[in-house]
């Protein structure tokens, strides 16, 4: 009878600072009823402690434990240990045949295994059998017998094996039959929260930044974290320890050499050393770095035995070395001389360059400390990185440029490219200017890139010229997009659309996600400028989705797309959608471009007015216009925003505000048509309807081109209104039909929502015919159904106080006028604010006026901010 040491059939002791892992224990529980549970990971991932903790936390389920080693690669010793564990676990009754089974002194026959399976099947209660370190078993007879145990799968037996590599068992078959439960290294890695718990339990106080560094550097490798924890307990400078912690630290190095690297051949160690400069290591790169055709085969073998390398990718041909082991190998490589490491990085950079993948090529060039190689790579790949939106690679390149005029030029150019990705026009302008000023010699490729970046940002937009397009596909796509912006700014939106559609096609074909976002966003702007609201909204939605998918939803490009969406939704008579889009744009995490911010606030102000928040909408529009007093705006945006404010001011009876919007627009070039419309609105408001009709005549004859295409719709509504006032209902209907047809082509609804009651009544006639005009008319009428503001009930004394708020009287003077105390006035004012939803004296006056509670023009009777109720 073979004697089995008690320690081999006892789970390992648990450390006092053990971190519980309930999610993994639940996964192990789910393995009950399956033929096999496999816990497989390289050394140091806590396999044994996890299983020991799992068993001890559920003592109600009997468990047998066997710790295996090389000696057990013998059927007699293996099954003797298994029988000893089963007999000592307490879950096998004395009457069970397990207690009478005997392992032969010579060989273990099939009969023995059949008897063992029958005995286990006869157990009255479920039993767990854990075989730890199964990777120690290699002999064919042993593995065949273990296979029989798995396939026999006695009812009630939960068989668990732990191994550093996949055991040679029918795992694929079991997986297909849903008879396999697996825990792998990725699941066994400590999470950031578990790393924190480990240090807290060990009495090690580290700030979150240092904990994160250790967690990343170890990759959640439990042994590495434990080694760090023990070393930190008495370390005088935790920050320095964390900064220096790597595979070259003595305790880590001893573990790696003694455990992880033990038993591998000199060839395997040499391959690991040479490929340690790269992470990950594609199979072909391994061949390049090692200079041997079988390098990938060596790495593949190390994936399985002893599990020092992991394989990933579609073909499992990308290899990764555990982070701390890799740092240990790199430290060894550096001891052979810095030139060895640098040479490895240069070879890797050259290989990635040939593969057409510039990001890792630049990373290796920087790690090689070779600025000339970095510049060389940028000359070929900068446009591609910009179009892809690979800002991280551009920042890596900036770090590796070194010193000198050429480096300074490229550093400024890359800064401009990064600002373009964020949508920061001012930053782009500064970077392009600095790059041109520091350029040591003409560089046609860099010059073309700077021009494209500048134009894409909407700055420096002179005539596009007729220069030949670059041969480089990425640069050509950027040039097309930049030229499209230039043509849009030059008032040729049709040509701009052609360029941007070509750039979008390039971006989709070549997989340039950032250029796709930019092209779609700019196409949305083109659609909006042309008045094609539906096309603008569709392009803006596609740009928003692409920005979200690519991680640019916090950029200025996403904000621009939201602005177009908001303006389009406003004109389509959907103020709720406009407000939602405007809020989304204002909520992006960047300093917004002033023009984009203005567009968002203009749309938001108009939407709030249309929703019934008239005072708030008016104030937001006025503030938006004040903020861009000196800013150059696109004519269409200036025109639309001024028309929105002027119309609101007229509706509320704010003559001074209406005149202010007209004056502001008069200073904006390219908006003469909108100036005529505003003049006609004023004439209509004054009752001079024939004069108003004459004023808009140039718009109807197309002799004056509008900046905002929907201006023509508004002009026809002026004509219809004038005809209605003259009693010419036939003429009014005719003009209204033209307005509907013009609006339907643009998908614009809002002008009708704000039209006079008489014109809106005439719209019902359009429902008689079931055609495109009739269906559009139904949309217009549906958009008019807006809830009225909730009625506000003021007390008699509150009405007295409210009537005096538009005046220049201060609170003491109001109290004297009403013969009450100042505190009473303050109480009434607070109540008025609450009921009107106002926050200041001015907004309270505006809100009261729009609800008919005041009959004064608060803008024409200004009040001092210093005298507000506060």
C-alpha cells in the first residue's frame, strides 16, 4: 500500500489577507452537474487559493483534494492519492466500495477504474474532487485513465482540475456538449477593485494613482500584486517603489526565474528575450526579431507549456508575454547593451511600417530613440493618422521628435492636427502658423497637409485653386474635404457637396473614421445652408452616430452635428427635438467654438419660445447675439438667428428688441434679402400691408438671393397676409399655396406655425386635396398644436407689486408707493418669481408680459440691473 502524505490531500492554507472572489465561486458552483471544470492559467494566478477558498466556504458539500506533482505521473501513485483523498473527505460512507478498493502493485487495469466509477456513482450525496496541478501529469497511461474518469462522469461527482496549461482531455467535445465549465487567466486576473482590496487587507496604504499603476503593470497577475504588497509594507517611499516596480525587482525576478522560467530551453528563453521589445508580437514579427523561421512555433509551444505566453487574434497568431515577465526579460536584454534593445525596436518599426500600420511603427521608433526615423514615418503616414483620428499615435510621435527646426515644425503641425480632431479652430490656426514659421525647408507633403487641416477647420479659406491632387490617398481625401469647406465658405455649396461626398467615399473605402465624421458633419452644414432641412438632419444624425462609435462624441465635430440637428428640427416644427439636440451639443466636454455655441443657443432659444417658454427663449436669443457681437458668422446662420429673434420680438410686442435684431443683421454681409423681409414684417405690424408686399418683391422675383433659403417662404407669407388684409382671399390662397410648395421642398414648417391666425385658418383649405401639398399641410397644422402656458394666479397685492416691477422704482420706493413694508414687498416678489418660474426681475416682467399679466413693453421701459429684486 502506497503511503500518501496528509499535506497532499489537504487544500492549502488561506492567507489572512485573502481577497474573496464571489463571482468566481459562483462560476465554480455552476460547474456542478457538468462532466468537468477546468481552472487553467499560468503560474501565480491564484488557482489553488481560489479552489481552497471555494471549498471552505461551502462545508456542506464534501470535498476531496489532491495536490499533484511529477511523481504522480504514475498510475499507481495517482490513484492511490485519489483514494486517500476520497476516504478522508467525510463524504464517502464506510459502506461505500471506495474504502475497499486497492491499487495494484504493478499496473492499474480498466477493472479498477470501472469499480471506482461505480463506487462514486453510488455516493448518497454530491461530492467535489479537486485535482490540483494536473499539468504535472504527462504519461500516456495516466492521461488515458484521467480521460476515462471524465467521460465516465459519475452522477453526483463534481470533478475539478487546475492546471498551468490545457490538460490533454477532450475539452472541445465537452464544450460542444455543454459539459465543460472553464475559468481562464482572463477571469482569474484581479480587477482594479480586487487589487485595492488586497492592499487594504495587507495594511498597505497607496493613493489611487499608484494602485492603478501597479494594477496595469502586473495586468492583474495575482502573484505580482502579492509580491508588491509584501515589499510595500515596510518601504519608506511607496511612490518610488511603484515607479521602479518591474520584472527586474529582486523578489519578482526570483519568482519569475524560479517558477515561471524554470524548465524552458535556451532556445525558448532566447526567443522570449528577443521578442520582449514588442507587445503584442505577431508571428511574422517574431520571425523578424529573432531571425529564425521557427520563432512562432517556439512561442506557440510556450503558450501551452508552461503557459508563459498567451495567443490571441482571429488565427491566434498574436502573442503576448505577461507584463512583469516581459519587463524582466527586457531588463535582461538591456544588460546586453542599450544598442540591442534599440536595434530590436528599429526592426519592429520597420516591420510595422511595411505592414501599413503606422501607430505601432511610430511607437517602436520612439522607443528606439530615433527622431530621424520618427520624422521619416510621419512623412509617409501623418495624413493617414489624421484621417483615422489616431490622436494617441500623433502624441507618441510628438514625444519622439527630439530637437531642432524640423522637429519643431512637425511638433507644431501635429498639435494642429490634434486640435482639428477636437474641433478647436483657434488651436489649429496657432499650430499651422507655428509650423509654417519654423519649417526649415520646403516640404510639399507637409505643406499640403497643413493647408488641408487649415481648410477643414474653416480658417484660411481662400480660393481653392486648381492644384493637382496628391498621390497619397489619405492626403488626397483630406485635401478634398478641405477644398469642400473652402467652396462652402465661397458660396458654392453645390461644388462643396461634391468635394465632401468624394471625401466621404474615400473615408468609407479606406476606413478613415474621423474623416467620415468630419465629412458627414460638413455635408450636414451644406444641406442646412442650401435649405435642404431633411438632408441636413440625416447627415447630422449620421455624423453624430459615427462620432459616438469612434469615441469623438465629446468633440467639437459632434457639437457641430448637434447644432445642425437642432436648427433643422426647429425649422421642421419639432421644438422638443431641437431642444434635446441643443442641450446635447452644449453638453459636450470641450470648449465650444463660438460659432457652434451661438448656433446651439440660437436653436435652443427658438425651441424654448415655440414650446411656450417665451420669455426664456427671448432672453437666450438676445444673450447669444450679444456673445457674438464681433464674431464672423456664416451668412445663413446670421440670417436665420436674426429672423428668429425678430419674429419673437414682434410676437411679444417688443419693438426695441425687434429693431435691435434688424440693426444687428444689417451689419452682417450677404443678408440683404433677410433685411428686406424684416422690414416687411415691420411694415405689416404697422398695418402697411401693401408696402410690405412691395418690399418683398425682389425676393419673389429672385433678384435678391437670400442667405437662408426659407426666407422665400416667409416672403410669400407676407404676400398672403397682405392679400388677406385687402380682402383678396383668392390671392391669399394663391400666395399661401406657393409658400407651401416652397416650404415642402425645403421641409420647413416653422414659418406657418408663427403665421397670423387668418393665414393659419386658410391652411385648412389645403386638407381638401389628398396630394403632397395636402399631406404637408397636415404636418403644418399638427405642428401648430402647442400647449398654452399654464395659467398663473396672483393675489391682488402681488398684481400691484408686479405692475411696478417694469419701472425704475427700487424696493423701498415700491414699498412707499404701496404703503407696505420692504420685507412684505420682498415676500411678494419671491412669490411672483416662483409662480412665473423666473429668477430675476427682468425675466419676471417678460414672463408676465407674455401671459397677458402686463400691458407694457419691458424692453422700451428699461430698468437698472442694480435695482432688481435680487
